[in-house]
């Protein structure tokens, strides 16, 4: 029985030039093929570069990519893995300041908050601020807030379509 195939995207939002070839090597090691990224300057972080890479592989490839890049200083990235037969989708977000965040995603890419996280947040119903903070943590709001300026590379950034419908 072969493993189900899925696909996803590696978004490198900012990396110092010295890390760029190492990231290609690490991603290629996980994907089992040479990876050459099209690096462009990252306007949100002078001296840093951004790139995107669409990938296809066995379920769990996204987790292996995120793990291979984890812990490198000055690196901001996200890895997505689409839902596939028998598995939910996922997103991993990493910033130097916050570390890594993992979330399960639905077929539309929305973060799915598990029931136990909702129940834990409801334990703070008497303190709306604490409840809001618990829900923001479950949704990865701090990671989104930090990565948002890096997600927009500015005019001329390459756009990659994963697939066409129709």
C-alpha cells in the first residue's frame, strides 16, 4: 500500500543571503530532488530574500519540511500541506521571535481549532481578555501579525498557481 500523495507550498518570507543555499539543500533533502528557489529581495527586511516553492509528496511532507528548517536564526517561513485522503491539511509558521506554530487546516485553508482548545478558552469566560488571548493563541494570531508584512513582497512578486479548475 503506497502513501497518499498531497501537495503544498513552502513560503520563505525572509532569509539572509547566507542561508539561501542551505534552505534549498534542506528542502531538496526532504523532497528527494534538487530544489532551486527563485530568490527575490524582501522589501520588508532589507538584506533578506524571499522565495516560494510548490511541492508534491507523501502525507507528512509538510511537517518534515517545517522540521528541517526549524531553529535557523533570522528565518521566517510558512509551510502548507493540503488536505488529502484520510488526512487534514496543515500549516506551519515560523518566526525568529516566536518559534514555530502548527495548525490543522480545512480544505479551504482555514485554521481548525480543536474542541479542547475552545473548551480551554471558555474556561476564561469570566475574563474576556484572557479568553480572547487563548483564542488568539489557538489561531496563531501572533504569527500572522508578525508575518503579514513579509507575505506581501511588493510589486513584481511572482505569483504561482498550484492548479487550475475547469
